[in-house]
C-alpha cells in the first residue's frame, strides 16, 4: 500500500503549461516595472533604493 494513495495517470504539467507561461510573463513584467521605478527620478535618492550608492561608486 502506498502512503500517497492510488496513482491516477492524469496529465498535470501539460494542462498547466499556459498558467506557468503566464506566471513567467507576469514575473518578468513586475521585475521590469520595479527596475524602472528604482531608476526613476522620484525614487533615485530614496535611502531604501539599493542603487543609491552605486552611482557615486561608479564615478570614482
């Protein structure tokens, strides 16, 4: 007897493929938007921005 119960030969990955692809597209879009916001003038000098010290360090 199996711990997980009876195995059914149901396809899982193929029907879910469009959702996986959509998730990747959403993650790419969120990453692009976040990068654009970090480099915008409004958040350029925010101390929480991880890119604040990089511009000064690159000039030296």
